[in-house]
C-alpha cells in the first residue's frame, strides 16, 4: 500500500484526552506525519517503549515543557515546520502559554490551527469543565437515547468525544487544507463537541420545525424509546436468544419485513403500520427468537435480506467472516483494533505501527546540538 493521501502533511498534536488523539489518528492513518507533544515526565517515564494505544498508532512522540520559555520557543520552531496543530486545552490556555493561533501564525501564516473543546471557544459554558455526557445532554441528543419509560442512556462516549468531536476536527482539518490550496493562508478551526453532536441529529429536526412527519412512514416523533429508530418499533430492536445472546433486527422496509416474518413463520402477525399493534408484535418476536440459539438464527437468516444479524462482542467482531474478508480489524503492536477508514482504493493508507519516541528532530528544524541542550535543561524529552 501507498503512504496515503495525506503524505507530506505534518501535524503537531498536543497530548490530551480521546477526541484530539482520535483526530490525529485519523490523519496519521491516511499518511500524515503526526508528532505528539506530551509532558516531559510522561515521556521520560515511558522511555522508548512503543505506545500500543490505537489512538497513538502511526505517530511519533516527544516531551516538551510548555510552561517554560524555552519550551514555548521550541514549540514555535516545531510549528514553523508544521501544516497543522491540534490543540485540546480549555479556551484561553494556549494563549496564556504563548502558543495560541496568533502567536503561531506569526511564525507560520499557512498553519492550520485545530481547536478541540467540548463547549467551543465562546459562549457562556466555554470556560467550564465537561464530558461527553454533558455535551450530548446540552445538544438535545441525549434526551432521545434510551428505552421508553426509562432515563436517558448515553452510548458510552462515542457521540460527543469521537463522532461529534474528533471526527469533526479531522474533517475540519481537511476543509482547511483544501481552502489553503486556494488562499495560501492558514485557518483556525473551532471544533466543539456540542456542535458536532447536534449536527449528527440534523435528520430529525424538520419534524420540530414543521410539525409534520417527513421521515419514513411510521417513524413519527414521540417520547424517548417510542419511535421507529430508537427501539420503539418491534422491527428495529434487539432480541434475546435461547443461549442468552442477542440478535439485531432492522427489518424496516416492507419487503425486508416480509422476509423476516416468513423465515420466522409468523406470517399471521397484525399490521405493523398500526402502532397499537407494536406491543403484540414485539411479544411474538421476543418469544420466537428465544426459541433458538444465536448461532441457529444465524443459519436461519444466512444470505437473506431480513436484516437480522448477531450482536457480536468486541472479541467476536474481528473473527466474523465478513470483517475478516474486508480486513475491518488489524493487529498493531499485539493489539487488535479497527483498521483505518474510510478506504481510498487508489492510494491505500499509511503503514501502521505503535507510536514511538522521536529522538532526531532535525527534520522539524531542531538540530542535534540544540536538542541535546534542551534535554539537559529538562525542557525536552
């Protein structure tokens, strides 16, 4: 495989929690040269051991004391050689350190400065702490997640941190790189998880604006857990099998539903278009799926368009024949993990490897003698 479409793009990633490293991983997966800048004690403690965390794959790492003038000066020299900086601090912190967008654009006007926060760079909540659950709560998204009659249930931290945060930041970097080709100038990206999470629910907002139902028949819009795609409908839910495992049912379209009920032997079910029938239909499906093991149901639905598939565990997913055939998972540094996505079939992705410590910074504008002095001063690791 080639090195990927982002080969030649250089990224400085300031160490932080999940969304920043995830954005850096997305860029590294597709060929960008990502240099992760962590704290000196952290890098010294890890020594030259490879970082097997999937979010660090394909990167190099150094330690830098950004609270010292020499550390800030060094970071600016690195930024002068970079195309992108990924910054993950609360608003104002980078400016207080002397490495905000204004300071770095002074040394590199073409630099793309990506800022990853939960609340964004402005607004009344901007200076406050928060986590994924808080951002998706304020976005309105969390209110719609969960079973009917139960409290809202966050889908771990994938919506705010990763989909609404890191992925949106990586997308913003690509937009800014494209724009720079036309203007020759850098850009500041304000990637806020609350914004990204809200955007992910764009499909559902027309119903609030119009009071109509522009989505597929039967979807409607009601309380949490009572709608077509949130487990309210029996044709879009999970069902327990005889061995305590589960299958996922997504038989939305009429022809898929016909395939489902045919293979289940339940052609006498009442009309699913009438919501009043949903509880009875669900009870019949639940009873039927409980009569066989998950493996037996896999055989029943093998090759069908009923949209019924096993709910696999994290350890089972890499072994599924489809995932194995596509190479959906890879092993890097002894750790099984998702492969880079999406796939650009004409260029491939970068060579994956655990993150390693970078000792030679000459290609980043810092000669060996300067690097040696900085290490002796405790500024660099």
